[in-house]
């Protein structure tokens, strides 16, 4: 979807609603009261009516837009902006681009979309050979840190993020040169490590049966080998950065550059949401214009709270 075809397809509120309904019908509507999946469409009320218990479900109800007062057109424009550029937009910039008066609803909408992106990616686990490392992302120091360290407002600190990349080793038959090709990525803000040294988000991220994890020796995970088939560690040096952990390091530096260029400041509690957007787009880097439709589908299947 480029800006010209967006302008042709989504001219007003009605065209967005019709498109949303068409996509929602494909996903299927489930009655909240009785679980029935057969509905009538009440054209004048923009609502579904359950064939079994007559309970009504509005077009927004049960989707990401459920509790939002913003129009479908505003949501569509935002989904368009967020999905078209690799770089992304801050909520402030989206508010400006859309000419909206109030910031808070825009901020809430954008964060819900970022949450939906994360939910979507959480449905998949990584498999095969996986590079893993930790990256330290700059965030705003907490209120607590402001008080205790007498640090000024706007002072910075770092948050630890686990990054993983599915990475396949390919050997060029002609030259014998070995290279690593990447597929899917994950990025999770690390909370305190559990006593066994393995974070739940690590376990959730992998298809544990036949996974081979590559890390350097400095990783704070001690028991990875208990959860995967093989855990390979290498001493961190220039070669590891360029070869064994190539893609994970590229992803970390791209994410950092992206955040520094796009967002004024990032609070720790929202860091995961920014990572969600970055990884969602990274994982769909070959989708081209289809990423817009995918994000609409993610909005339909995500819940709005
Ligand atoms: Zn029903």
C-alpha cells in the first residue's frame, strides 16, 4: 500500500469501515455471550447480530478499536503510517501528520497497535539455529532514580534486552565461503533473572525440541543448555561479532539507531512496545505492501484493552 493507493481506497470513514468488516468477516466473529459464530449483519447499525441469542456485536467490539473513540479513518491512516516506513513514527509525529487536537488518544492508539504487533509475533517460536545476545538500550531514568541519585529530569539509564535471530549457515558451493542468513527475530526486555538463570521470555521464544543456541561467554544466562538441544558459546571478539552473532548484532545496532532517531525519550515500561514494532517490521521485511493488510488483521484479532 503506497500513499497514492491508500488515498484511492480509503477516502472516508465508510470505505475504512467496509474494508474492516470485510477483513473481520474473513477472521470470523464470535458472540461474546454464547460463543456462536453465525451472525446477521445489521447494515444500519454497523453491528453483527448473533443468530442464536440475538446479542449484538458492533464492528469495533472485540477488536483493538473496542474502547477507542477515534474514527476508523484515523486508525487506518495510523496503520498506514506505521506500516509503510521502516523507520516508524512517534505518537507526536502521527498526531501532527493527522492534524489531531489531543495527544493522549493518539498515544493510546499507537501503543495498542504496538502491543498487537507483539502479540502477533508471540504466536511464533524460533527454531533451528539461533543467535542470541543482550543489548543495552538507552531509556529514561526512573522517578526513583531521580530522587535517590539526585539525577536531573531527563537523565538516562540502560535497560537490558534479549535479542534472538534465527540464523542458518550456508556454504557457497562454488567458493566454499560460509555465510549466515537470517530469518525471524525476537527482542524481549529482560526482567530480573529467575534463580535458575533463565528468563521465561527465553523459554517462550524458542521451539525447544531441536534448537541450537549461539551466544558469547558473557551472557547472563547460565542454564540455556537445559532448555535446548545444544548451547554453543564463543568468546566475544571481533570475529564473533562479524560471524557467529552477525545478525543479532546488526539487529541491535539498527534498533538503537532507529529509536535514537525517532523517539524523544523511552520509558522502561514502554521499551517492549517500541521493540515490538521494530521486530514486527523486521520479521516482515519482504512483505512489501502486504504489511498494511497484515496489520489490519492483527488489529482485528488483538483485544483493545
Ligand atoms: Zn450469541
